[in-house]
């Protein structure tokens, strides 16, 4: 009987303290209120689309692909291929920065209010920049 109670207690503690990767899904205002990103899930990966920009109709003029430079930024997928690690960290993905047309490795963490710390970097995470995105209710 003690073993059953111990197993049940273990199961419930794991369930209570395990994080849900889908907690990332939602809409976020980027830093400086320049855009809004909607994060969704496809299969087991997470993606983000820029759904609104401060400058309506703004084009992806800095894209290194000349064929995409005439595309509007609103509607562009800027977060790609994020995995959830089970501990409130989404990693192994990339972020596209429309300001310079570059794509960076990226990891995302959430704070207690559900807002995001989005860290883009080259090589190692220490060599990068973190942006704070606020969850839109």
C-alpha cells in the first residue's frame, strides 16, 4: 500500500511541476511596440508570424533574398523550428530580424507573467541580444 501511495504522490508531483510547452502559444508585442508576433505550434515545433507592424505595409526590404524584398513584413514567419525542453525553455530555433535581414539562432524563456525573453545569438548564447516581448491578453 505504501508503494502505491508513493507512486501516486510521485505522479502528481511530476504532473504539477512539469511545464507545458504550449504555454508559449499566443500573441506578443515586441520590444519598443514595433510589431506583434503570433506563436503557434506545428507538429512538435513552435513558430511565430509577424502579424502587425508599427508601419503598415512596410516591406521586407533588407531580406537577402531579392525575391522577398517586395513582400510585406506583416504575415512573415520570423520564428522557426523551436523545441520545448520541458523546463520553460524553447530552443534550437531561429529568429529573423527584418531590420538587418539576418537570421540568428534563438532561445526563448518565459517569466512568471507569461512574457517572453527572446535571445538571438550567433554561435553561443553569450554572444547575443535579448528582447522582452509582452503577452497580449
